[in-house]
C-alpha cells in the first residue's frame, strides 16, 4: 500500500506520516525547496520525499506518473486564516490550483487512488447559535479568503467525483492542535509565549487577539487516524465533519494552558491580532463520520495542551 502525503513536512503531514508508517504503508511525501524539515527529520530513513510544486501542473503530473499511489492524503495548503487577508490570491491559488492539478493528474493517468482532501470548518463561517452543533447540511457562509479557498476545494472534490468518478472523500476538520503546531495558530502561539516567559526569554505579558471566539479542538493524532479511516470506510464524494463535539472559548483554552504553568502572567490585547471578521463559534456534529467509520476522539484536550506545552519546553 503506497500512500502519498502532500505537505508531509507540515504539522498535520508529519503526524500523518507517523501514523501511516505504523500501519505498514510505504510513505512518499511532497516537499518544496523552501520546506522546513524539522518536523520530519526523525522520519527521513523511513519515508521518501519528492520535490513537487503543486501549483505547477507539469510538476504534479510527473509526480503522479512516477509514483502511482494507492492512497493520497492531500494536506498541503496555506492554512493560516490571517495570511489569506494579506494576500488573498496566494491562498486561493495555492489551495485551489494545487488541488485541481492533483485531480487532473489522477484523472489523466486513470489512477484508482483514494483521495482524502482537507476541507475546513471555516467553510461554515457565520453560524447562528441555533445551528450548533453544526452538521454537514448547514449553509456555508464563509468569512475569509481562506474559507473561500476551502469551499472551492470541497466542491471540487464533489465535482470530480460526480464528473469523473474520482474516489474523493471530503473531510471537514474542525480546529486541531498538538505537538509541532505552527506558532502562529492560537493554541501554539499562547503555549509558546508561556514557555518563553517561563524561560525568561520575554517579559510576563501574553499578547492575545479575540478571546471570545469559540472553537472545537481535536488532537492532531486523532485527526490523522480519522483521515485514514475516511479512506478505509468513507463513501466517495461524501463530506464528513471531524470534530470533538465540545467547544471552548479561546479565553477558557488560555485559562487551561495557564493552569499548567507556575508563572504569573498579564494578558494584554494586541489589536493587530484582531481579524476583519472572525468566525464566532465552531462546534461540530461528527455523527455522520462516526457512524460511517467508527471514529471517535481518544485524546482529552487537557493532554493535548500539556503535550503542546511540553513540545515548546523541549525546543
Ligand atoms: N492565531 C491567533 N493568535 N488566534 C487568536 C489569537 C492570537 O493571538 N487570539 C485569539 N485568537 C482567536 C482567533 O481570532 C480565532 O477566533 C481563534 O483564536 C483560532 O485561531 P487560529 O488558531 O488561528 O485558528 P482558526 O480557527 O482561524 O483556523 C484553524 O482552524 C481551521 C478549522 O476551523 C486553522 O487550523 C485552519 O487551517 C483550519 O482550517
């Protein structure tokens, strides 16, 4: 069983690779020449890396022709919401063109590969209180260029399945975190600030943005197991929420992180961390995915946050 992971050097990609190796899969991953290798340096003897620029159709075609994988986990993306406001077209181009190129190459070579695509709960955007927990049938009211790029990826998955019979499973993942989470994302950003304060590398002031937003967090290690199950047991063309079913305000998440540290910290709002429009609440109903695959999250949020703090303490 050969598995291709796009974006293998990223946060989710590195955990996906670890999981796939434990399943006994042959693992090939795409990197770009500017990819950082620190998340996968411990895996280099067990995985194979291929340089591939997903925005370039020829680069993708030649990769797919050479590798002909059985499974594709398409994780490469510009995944930070604020970046999508600074340069909307880069996010749209990266996320949408990259996936179209992948689908076109699979179609062109008549590959029977099963493809998981990483869609996002950001697609739901503006959600009314009575619409939670959010089901896959909820209207999409995206609030950022990033969310738009994910809506496009999601519906391209549907369209390529319907038009050409590609085996695409659309996973709509709610927030996820854990060790190696990029430091710009909220859980990791706060954890790193706390550790920097613990180590005396920064004054005891923690900078924050909107603490009122509510998010549904799952551990990344549960998420990658979900991606595997999505291809094992999910129906092609279908979309599935992957979520814990519990949400916290960002303030509550911060309280939890602070409770795992001994330092006294002042919390200060940094206006540059506020967004032009922020999704107020994401709380997912993943009953459809659980029924189809038997998946359920196993790692409690407290442990995820402790492991994340530990990750930063060990850096
Ligand atoms: N990043 C960040 N930094 N976010 C902050 C901060 C801060 O200092 N303070 C408050 N927040 C709030 C944001 O305004 C947002 O409401 C929430 O914390 C989460 O922010 P992020 O961690 O940046 O994640 P996200 O919810 O925007 O997007 C993540 O989840 C999506 C799935 O819903 C990303 O992982 C996306 O790639 C993913 O698709």
